[in-house]
C-alpha cells in the first residue's frame, strides 16, 4: 500500500495478539497500523478455520453467476447480490440502492424500481471492463468464472470525502483507508486443461492448480554498504554510517513489468510511493495539476519519473510506460511529460487521475531503463541511493505490483532488515499485494443452443441453535 507510513511492522510469525500503549510515550503510526493488522489477521484466520478458504452464507450467498446473451451486444454475466468470504475477507456483491432525492424537476414514480438490482460483468465496480477492448470480452465456451480479491489503499486523492475540509487546503490529508477490491473474471478452459464436459469437481481441482501457478516466486534482500566516495558532514551524518541519507525513509521497491527476471523491471521510491499529484486536465503531454508538493522534498522536478494513474489503471494490473518530467510550469501548475499517457488513462475526472512520483535513477554503468523502469538484475547487489542496496534471488518470477518496503534510519545508519546470526541479510518474499481467488461457475454449451452454468460456490450454515428445553425428571 502506497501510504505515507514510517514503517510497516506486523509480522504473523511473532504471534503478537495486541499493541498496548504506554503512558508518556510517542504515538506512532506504525503501532496503530500494527494493531489493525493483528486484528484483521486473527479475524480472517478464524473465518477460514471455520468455513474454509471460500464460502457464503447459505441464505445470502453472493456472486451467483448467470450467462446473458443480448442481440447486438457482447455476451454478459449477471452477478447475484449477497456476501461471500474469500480467504476470510468479506466480499459484498449487493448493488447499493440509488436512494431518494429532492428535485425541482418532475420525477418518474417508478424510477427507483427501474434501477438495476445487481451487477454484471461489464458494470461491476472494480473491474472497469471496456466493450471496445476485444481482450475484455468473454472467451469462447467453455470457460470458468472466478472471483479475484485483494485490498488496496485509498487516500483523499481517490476519495475526496475522506478529507476533512475544515483543515483547509494547506494541510495534508489525514488517515487513509483500505478497500476490499473484487473482480469477477473469466478463465478460458485452455488455461485450465479442462475438457468441454468437465464436472464441477474437476473444474475446482484444475482451478486450484492454476491458482498455485499464479503465486510469484521473487525474493529480495536489502542491506546498506558505505559508498566508496561520500561527502562526510559529521554534523549531519555519522562518519561510520553505511546509510548516507540525511533523513529517515521508507523505501519501496516495486515490480513494474512482470515475468521472469530477464523480462521484469522495477521502480523505487524513498517515500513508499506516497507522493502523488492530482491531475485536473490532460492535453497531449501537458498535465495540469491541482497543486504541487508542500515542499522541495515532496515536489516535482525536471527529470523525475512519474506514473500516470487513475482508478481503472490502479486495478487492471496492466502497467504502462513511466514518463519523465521535461518541463515544469509553476504559475500554470502544469508539467510537460516525455510522452502522451496511454489511451484511456487519466482522461475521466470521475476516475480521480493523478501522477505518482518515483525516485529511481539508473546508476552509472547500469542497463538503461525499459519503459522508464529499471531492469531486474538477479544475483548482484543493486545500488538504490545513499548506500541502500537490494539483491534479487536468481530464478524468480515476478508480478506487476509486487513490492518490498525497506525502512532506513539515520541514527543506526542502516536499514531495518532481518539478518541471520552472521549478520547476512535474509531473503524475503514480497510484502504484497496479496491476491486471493475463488471459483464461481463453470460455463459450457450443452446441445446446440443451450448454455449451462454449473455453480462452483460453497455455502455454510449458521452454527447457532436454540437452547434445548430442560426435561423434567
């Protein structure tokens, strides 16, 4: 999550059950966030232990799938309302009611009754499917329909209602939110190796194999190594410090383009990717911003790499080339980018477009950036800045959005990273993003014009029951 955090401290293997505040101590964001993470972990783990990896309440199970064919329109899926739990995460498919409003204009008496009762494949809230894109269309029969679930960070940039307007525009936003994001997606039978007449149990088994193959295998280690040439200022940085930065930072190393090591690229930020600039309009390569940064540390400068993002781009998982700032127009609150953002991104104000700043630079002698991001080089220590280095384990498979966070601290003069008894940095799997999957339906043809939808969901019963009446003796 790209929040403005000091560090992320939750580790399940430490078995902490609560964070306990002490009197007279500094209150830190990391402590409060760890308490939330502990509660979520225990709650979701308990849910999985009770009902399994995915299931819905028997009377209110959501995400029932139907297949719909309409003339002159692409085929569609209907998504039934209700609730479904995936990896203990509650997913709600019920479409919010439009509500009543006061208007001076005449209203149709049955306007509320005309509102859609559920979602469809094309209008589901977090998938942003586009009928104009052939890749978004449903595949040929047969195919499996599944639910993809994860959590993403939402700030006041993406949801302006979060901001407390009484604080004024000069103040930064306050707390962020974690949002459960779900998508109903199709998976062709060819990707599963399942024949036309496969049974529901076979579909579930093949899907479980497919899910196992989606997990990234990339591992990363981090350390600090004192650069050979540094400008020592003992008033700012201790001469023996290996981390040479003047401030505490939370570095974020994030995969941009996925795939095996020779194809993957990464980007990094010293602010956990939290430096963003809302875009009010886009004209070719010129982006007009709502505001620049609050200070030089959080501003945009010529040469900075930026990612053009909006709500749809953030959830589709299709990274576009990063662009470089070539010109800054301070009076006009505009920046000129090194290229025109990809079609369909940041053109609709309702999707909350913004620029996300990244801080990477290609070190001297390193391979040139690809699409604005740095090539992943496995098996060697890669310099970020100020003595911070990372190492990718050879043979990894990477997924766009995989990230590792690395706290760097000036007092200790190093990064906070687990080491073995010999002081050697440990390899760690990515801190996120954690995707979870559940099969929903197996769709196939039965006969010449009949389409069959086999339900693959699980349901559970409530465990409570009336107290038995005591029998007289």
